[in-house]
């Protein structure tokens, strides 16, 4: 099993619904976020291109954050989801420094927090909160090992890119282009 | 009375010491009442893990569920899968609606304006009885001295149903919402003149199945009109062609096959040129036009000279692009939508521009056709029984001197104007009830709004937040948020009719109350109790629901109920006989009703003033995480966006030496300078002759602790109003701004 997510940049409008839905689902304190929106404009008026991306932890297969964690708090869970065990985390911040995607933050309670792909929902057969709420239905989540999952199907059909592939982390967040 | 009101306005702008002290006092009170955790009659049965609601953060009114956590606190709000407006997916504002409940800056107690011994004025905390006593006394005096029709209601929220009932019971029809003449009014009138029917809300655009959609300045995706955003995404998936006309590279433009970066204020010329191409290249739906329309030959003659070459000189859009896009519309027809947009009060000829939009849709045969416009349906829910409403002696219309007779709803600016005493006005409105609309940020031409307020004997403001308008009130009534109250059933049009219920998830915080309860209490006191025949809103809702085969109990469980659609068809059948609700019974390409009232029967392009040297046209719009000015203090939504910026093209930035993030003041053509500075966003996404800002920021009320002084207000810079002579809409895009590096 290999959980992954694809985000369709042709449909995302950058509304931030994924951000606020994650915050209310996961009790992320106001002022912090586990996912965020990136807007990129290219060109000169009126020859322009615009891309919106909903970004989060890439749940890398080769995660520097897991490798560098001195306590084992950062670890791989079901389907390769990268998780942090709160009470093992000493808040040293090594993982934050090692992440090429800046996907982690220190929770005001002292531990490091990040996207979990809403594993608590996934285990109940639900979609992650961001995927379930998105008004443009631009996000696809599922098991890459299952050829019939939403994410497998869309990745097979569409062109995609990953972010900072040169970091060699094998990210599992795919952006449809 | 006039004197004291003028005093107050001076006070409220120069010094707010009294109110600040009041606010600290109230905060302490509020915290105390949280600790007390009062239990009341609104507590929910324990076995309900989730309670149904429909959203109050915007007018789309998506239906969903409020979930609570193990501590009994609101955790999240999630869409209801059976709701056609949201399809189970709330937008960021709806998801962040929890912030309305938790916002610690909320209004907490009734407040009454008092005069202090030293001549200053401040707000005094009052009990509900004291507040009602005060209002009763003043209203009775207005009724006795001027008549009940001298009371007006401004509303943009669910409470409007109940305060509206109160006003009609008293004998006033001066009930208005700024969503008409400041927003969608010209569109309704333009479509009624053409098809005999307006669009209402949600607009029955069949985006789901469209093959080509044209957006004229409409920024779907930045306006989070939920269902339309969802369906546009579906249409993109299915490969629909999107054509966006906008001087700004909007989010929708970024998703479009064609983006036409039009010179602002020239849209009507482009629309007429498209009509020209469709007719002279014979690309219109001939059968549809022949069977259903009136005035084709006149239209053909009228647009003869309106060629793409003619439009090029006006719009800066190349003739070849105009032809190519017109052909795209034609290839996809009738599954083509020339989207009517929503906020269309731009240049004063808006009804005529929307007429051109309607005519294009008619030529493409998209009205009543799959992928164009579907035929919506709405459930019939009986109202509450009451005695007949008295007929008012006069209304705001009597103050208009026969103008704007084609307006099908009341004009908020009309009621405002009818309040300002003048030699020609005998309407003499003396009391306003303002519910859920921040008129200071909503109505353009703020000096006029303040003059009207100045002339009042009484202003009651009902709101959840200390918006700017509350600073001018005599009495402030704190409404509980939509998560703490029942409201009238949501009965909106869609492909299939539904009804939905809003019920409280929590007891009202502080000393806030629902609008139903306030209106009923006031009605009882003013001898109009017969118009509120039920003892509780639960009984009233149950009565209505049982009439349509449901019950309050059922709706509490399901939230949304799908109703039968008596007419099965979403679209006209091929060749079906149809009688349109116009003078000719046809779709009027040539409008006989406009002609009858002395207006152009077919749209004509007229040039609008352009910015003088060193000035830029002020264009404003929406951000997906905010609704007007009402969400600017919401803790969850300010976390996503806490200020607006002024978008400036890099060429302009170079000329003025502006840097990204630099703060500037904006000054308009009438020398109005923004109260607060705004940060510059240097971006290629805006034309060099315009600037853009998101509406709803730059709040001047200190009690809005997160919103105060964040960004700038576009409304205060909109002082030039281009009135629509047909229906009285307030065109707001004829304002030009320049940059100032300091305020003085």
C-alpha cells in the first residue's frame, strides 16, 4: 500500500478551503497550517499563465525528516504516511530544517506537527478533510498500489510533476499540469 | 433630534472614548458569561452528534451540518450531501463559519445611546426590556407623527424575514437589500425585459453541461458562488471552452482558453460586436430565433455597423479574436452560457449591457436549453397565517419623481435618498431598522448615507458584530449567530426543489438573541402580535413543515429534503410552444417595455469617462475567503487573508517607484483619501490603466480588533456614482485613484 495525493492545478482556484477545513478537522491552532496555497504567475501582461497549488507534506518515500529524527518520533505509518508521535517529539526542529518543502511547524504545545493525510479519516474509509471539502474537486487521494484508486487513475491519464524532485526524497504529492 | 445626531456623527469620527470604555466593560461581562456556560431552551438533544444548518456567511446559503466535539464545543461545519447548492462541499467561508460563533469581538448585550452630563454621548449596556421600551417609544412617536410608512428596513440576512413581517404589519413597504441596486438589479431587469424572467439565486446557469462559458468580468473562483465554482470545475474536466473578458488576469482567466484583456468600461461594445458576428456570419440559432424571438430584423439593422473592427478601436480586443470567440460560442450552442454575472452595477448603462448579454444568449438559443440555462424550480412552502397587511399611504418610490419604475425590487439607495429631506421629497423616512448589512461599507457615496442617518429619529441596528453601522445607531441589538438559532426555512430554486433547516447547535452566547424573538417581541409591544401567531419559532417551523409533508423532527434529522418537481423538464422540448412573459409573448431582442418607458429598445454603446493622467480606474472584487465586509474580523478567515492589497501593474509601479509590500494611501478624483494605507502588490495580473482591490477591508471600528485598519476600503473611494436611469442601480466603476505617500 502506498498512499498518495494528486492536485489538479487546472482546477484549483486557490480558495484556501483545504486550509481551513484541515484546521477545523485537526484542531490546528489559528495562525498555523498543515496545508497552504501557492500561486505562481508567469509572463508579461497580457501573455500570462497562472498556477494554483494546494501544498502540504509530500509524505516522501525517502524522507529526510524520518531519517534525521533523533527520537524516532517521525516515522512511516500505514501506506507510507509520514507521522509524528507527539509524546516522543522533543521539539528539536531537526525535521523542520531537513524538510525541503517547509511542511512542518512547531505546535504551540511544543511538538512538531504536520499533515497526516487525515489518517484518522482514511482508516474509517473517508477521504482526507481537504479532499472531501474542495469545491473544485481538484484533489485525488488513494493507494498507488491499487490501479483502480482515484489517484492511480488520474496519474495514469494526466501529465504531472512533483516538487523539488532533485532533492531525491521521492515525494508522493503529484501536481497535474 | 437632528442636532444631537449631528453631534454624534462628529463624536464617532473624532473620538470614540466612550464606546471604547464600553467595549472593555462588555468584554469582561462576556468572559464571565462564557464561564457560566448557561443552559437554556435551545440546548440540543444529546443524541444528535450533528445538527443541520444552512450557511449565513453568504447568500448562497449552502446547507450543511454542525459537528461538535466531545466537550460539546463546535468543531467543524461540513456540507450536506443532499444539498444542491453545495453538494456536500462547503466553501472556505462556510467551513470557517465557526469563527463567527467564536469571535470574541461579537456584540454581547443590547446597547442604548445616552447623553452624558458633559454633553458627550456613549453607549450604555441595557436589558432587552429597556432596549425594547426605547424602540417602542420612538417607533410609536414616528408612527403617530409621520405614519408607519416612515419606517424602513435594510436587511441582508435571514432575520429580514421577521423584521420584514414586522414592517409590513405596521404598514410599511420600505424594505430593501443592497443586493439589488448595488449588485444584481440591472441583470434582473435586463433579463426580464428580454425573456420575461429574471435569474434570481442561485442563477440557473447549466454550467455542469456547458460546452462554452463566457465570463464578462465575473470572477468565478474568486467569488465563491459554491455551486457555480463546482460546476465550472466539472466543465473544465469535460473540456469546455471558457472565455473570460476582464482587464485583470483573474483566476478564471487563468483557467480559460481565451482571455480578452479588455479596456475597462467598454464591454458593451464587445458584446454588440459579438452580436454582429453571430448575425452577419449567420451563426445564430435560426430555428430558435424564428420561433421564439421578436425584433430580429431591427436588431440586425441596429448592429450593422458594430463590426469587430469598430469594437477593436474601443475595446483593444483584436477583430480576429472577437470573430474567433464568437464562432466558439456558436460551435458549442445551444450549450453556451454568456454568464450574466452577479455584481453588475458598474457604469450606469448596466441594464443595457445585461440586455446585450441576454440577447446573445437568445441568439445562441441557450435560454431553456441543456448547457445553457435550465428552468429552475422552487418548493412551495406556505407562509405563516396572519391578518392582511395594511396598505401603506406611500413608499420610497413616491420620493423618486417617477424614476426607476422598472426596478422590480426596492432600491437601498432609493430608500436612503428618500430619507434625506429635500424640497422635492415628501417621503420623510424617520426610522431605520438595519439587520445584517453594514450600510457604511455597502452603500456607495458615504457622505449621502451619513446625511440620511443624520435625518433619522431612530436607528436600530441588529447585527452579530460591531460593524461600522452600529456606531451610528440609537439602539444596538445583538443577534446570535446562525449557529445558535433557528431561522426561516431555506427555500431556493435549483434543478430540483429542496427545503432546508437551520437549527441551533449551541445556546446563544452572551446576551444575544435570534431575530425571530426580537421581531415577535416588538410586534407584541406595538400591538401587532397577530402577525406572529406562534409562541415559538419551533412551532412556526413545524406548522409550515407539516403543510408540505414533513415535520421539524424529520428536518432536524435530515437537514435537507428534496421535494417533487411538478414539471419534469429542465429544458424546453424541441419546438415546444412557449409564451414568454413579455408584451409580445416572445423573447424580445427589441424591447417593447424599455421603449414604452422611453429607453433604448436595443443596447447602444456609449463611451464612459477615462482616468485623467496619473489616475487609474478603481476595480474591486471578491476574495474566495471573504464575504463583503462581514467576514473581515472572523478569526478563521482573517487567518487565511487579513488585509487587501492594491494590485498595480509593474509599468505603473516603475513610474511611481512603488515596491511590493510598500504602504500607500489612495486618493480618488474627488480628493477623498483612504483612511488607512494599503500595501502595494506589483503584479502582471492587472492592466496598466487600472488598479484592483478586494472589497470589504479597511475597517474603521476599533472594536473589530482583527479588522481595524487592515487594508483600505474601496467603498470610501467610490464617491462618483453612475446611476442606471432604467432601474436606479448605482454604477461604481467610474472612480479613479492616484497614489499618495502620506496622508496629509
